[in-house]
C-alpha cells in the first residue's frame, strides 16, 4: 500500500527529443492531479467511486503520495537522484513505476540497476518496483491492464477523426529484439482489433517483427483499404516521428498521437503502483 511517506516515481527511458521529457512530466502532473482529486473524496465514500471499465476490482488510490518524474538517460533528474532526494525530504519509501510498454531490456535490467545504484550510494529509503505499464508475457493475462490500454488507444485514434472511416488498424510501436516483448504487443493489437471489429496488426519502427510498411501491406492483404494507425508510444520522439513518416508513405489515413497522459494511462500507472510486490530495500 502506498502511504503518506511514500514517493511515487515515474521513470521513463529518456530521449534526445525534448518533447519526450515534457510528455513524461505531463503524465506525472496528471497522476498527481488524480491523487489530489481522490484526496477530496471522504474515506467513507471512496468505495463508491466507480472502477475503470474492465477492472476486476477498484484500485485503492492513496491521496497523499508525492509524484516525481525521473529518467534513465538523456534527461534529468535521473532515478538515483530522485530516490536520494526523497530520502533527504524524510520520506521512508518509494514506488518506482517504469513508463515502459514492454518488459524488455530497459525494464528487466536498466531500471533495477539504477535502483541498485541508489542503494550503493546509501539512499535510506525502501523501494518497490512496479511492473511495466503494458501487459507482461506469461500464462496469466491481466485483463484489466489490457482493457485500459485498449481504451487509451481508442481514445487517441478517435481524436484523429479517421477512426470511423477506417476498415483496418495498424498498431505501431518502437520495436524490440526480444520475442517475448513483441508477443505482448501482439496481445494489445489483438485486443484493439477485437474492440474495434477491424483487422489489426502490429508494426514497428525498429527491432524484430514487421516494419510499418510491411504491416500495412499485410493489412491490405487482409482486405483493409482505409487504415488508421494507433501509436503504441507513451511520448513523442524520433521513433514516433519515423512511424508517422513511414505510415503516411504507406497510405495511412491518419496516425494517432502518443498515449501520453490519457486518463486510462493515469489509472494504469496507479494500478501498477498499487500492485507493486517487488521490494528493493535500500536501507543498509
């Protein structure tokens, strides 16, 4: 449970593109606003707040956690610095939520390594590491996570104005060299296609799997002619710009914006934080 002495840290990979850091900070502010709104609901009434669509249970949203953005690279503040700062303010614990859509290298290796750096530096706080925002490959599918992610993607697609006229959907992501990570993107693409009742395929700006143009060609082979592109990105940046260019060159109707601070993503951040079970004790 997140408590009053617990800082919520949203950590992104970081980018040379300044828009990415701005988007991450915007998401952190949106999460903080959500917590502030919840704080105004009396405790006796909080159980009556409706759960997000598709939730198996209502996520307990603590109203008093300070929220920070942090980065692994290219932008500041870095994660160890945020954890040290939390300790300096007298906070006893932190929950780190990786702003990553797949459990690939950055989530499995880089984030835990940065937490260990903070430990080596002697930051006297206990840290819980949450799961990445996207679904995780394994025998049990988290339907709540998949429903929230699908709803956020539909929200962004609808904002393009092209969704109603489309007959196929391309879910465009950054890409990965890890098959397990790509399988989780396929899960999201399947769920999105089912929700919209259209064929949907995943395509990538880099790494393994189909490229954007190849995925568009596969959709054409499926019979789709008017293809809208959903962006499986949390923030704008160079790879998202590449996806936009490739999709337009392949004849896409429109390309949706990144997920950013969509309300469903805010809820997903808090759900991942509350479900955090992996603890990294940083106190000596």
